[in-house]
């Protein structure tokens, strides 16, 4: 009997452990040259039923891992090292996940980001190429294509592209600042979001040799002074939602996957008309059900805006919720879309909010955890 009870308890514990989700937190280890207290990438466990974060621990010590991406095969993780060097290039680090399912990351090596201030990474569908957006605070930004070897390590960049353009907001738009590079629905094109140039650049990509070629007819100019930062596409691939950092809100575009072109549909502010404080947005997330959008607002607002997405594809502002801290640089939904997590960089915590399954509205805070300068979340 005791043996049976022990077996049942072990089985129950195993099921409970399996129900938990693993995640990793990207941070800034320094800010303006000063230590933040962070050591690099942190891991955590997440209860998908209660929304509680636990077991936060150092997964890998590395400098300023402010953005990460997981390889499609699930074996590797890549992180930027956003150090802002002015006399050389920053780095991209390659890690291997613990094969036994643990939370630690094993460093495989580093390679030049082929630019300064790398802020975004994505991987092509074949898993052979890593795309890097180098923002470059004090210089012109660039995008780069880096080969991924079969063992997960990275080779030197095979192509670096310097985009052109400026915007009216000085000094933020004095020169190009690439902020994101992702594959668009249909798989034929890549889009690069450039905050400094006020443009979305469209490229064809030859996966045989890792070569980008600008699809000039597709390059799209957003409203001047918007400062486009990130883009998400609707689940049917017909619409694109671009977050504007400098004039916070959503620019809704229609995407033609066959021609590789955008058409503007609407612009919706993420803040009320009467808002008078400093403005800056950071992240945009689409709910798995496709009917809600969320934006994080920094500046003086420190909030999350929820939008309802109508049948016409246009988001309508529904709700403004305090982020539970200062400078919510990143927000994300858990994979099931039941909870929203806000990474408050300046105040140093992750805050969890429930999300209504029908309306998508954000509820009152239910959990929080201290983490020094958190700026990104990656799910396993």
C-alpha cells in the first residue's frame, strides 16, 4: 500500500511539474554604464492556472541580454549583447537549452552582431539564418544576416544592409534606427521596421545564400514622426499592426502577401486625448484569439492599453491599465492567452494580470516578482 501511495504521489507531482511552463527573462546588466544588479538571463517557472511566477534563477551570466529568440528546433537560444560600443561591434550569444529539461543555458559561443546596439532577433523558417536589427543609438542602424550552423553555433554575418531615411523628431530620427526584422505572412518577404527613417522596408530573401534584396515597391512610409518600433500580423495575414513609439498608438495596415505591399487603413492612439505627460510606447502583442491587441506605454503613463479588433480589422481603444511599475519596456501573453505579463524595466519587477477570456480585458494584478531591469520574456 505504501509503495502504491508513493507511486501515486510521484505521479501527481510529475503531472503538476509538467503543467508548469518554463520561461527566460532578458535584462539589462548595466544602464548608462552603471550596474543594475542583474547578472544576465534569468529563468522562471509559471503556473498556467494561477499565473504565479516562481523559481527565478540565473540561467546564464551574459552582458545586457535585452532580446532573445528560440530556434525552431527547440534546442538553441540566441541573445543580443547590447553594450552600445562605439569603437567596434556588439555581440550575439548562442546558447543550448539543458537537454534534461533544466533551466540553465550552456554558452556555445558568440559572434559579432555586425553593428551596434542589437535590439531584435528573428530566424527564417528553414532555421538556417538569424536576422539582426542593430539600432545604433549614436550612429546609423543596420540589419544583418548571420548563418546558423547545424550545431547551433553562429558564423560571421554574410550581409549587412544600411537603410536610408530620417524623420522630423530630433534627435531620435536624425538617422536610420532599425528596430525589428521579421518574415511576413506568405513567407516571400521580410519586413524591417525602422524607427529613425519612419519607414517599413520590405525585402526578398534568398535562403540558399542568405541574401536580402530590397523590394522597393513595398517599402512604406508611415505618418511622419511616428517612430515605428514593432509589427504584428493578424492571424489571417491580411492586416499588420505597427506600434508607433514616438507618437504612441497603432498604425493599421493592409498587407498584400502576393505583391509585398502595405496600404494604410487607420491610426489609433494608445493614450486618451486629454493625456498631457511624456509619451513613449514599447511593445505590441496580439491575443491568440486575434480579437485583442495590447500596447505598453512608457513615459509618464506606465500603462498597458487594450484594444478590441473589429471585423473590419481596425483596433478600437478599450481600456488603460497601470503596468504595476515603471517603464514597461516589454509585455507578453502566456501561450494560452490567459495572463498578461509586464516587464517594468525601471522599477525592476514582472507583474502578472489576468485576461478575460471573452472580452480580452485586463484584470487587476494577481502576482509579481522582483527582477533587476527586466526587458524581455521568452517562453519554452
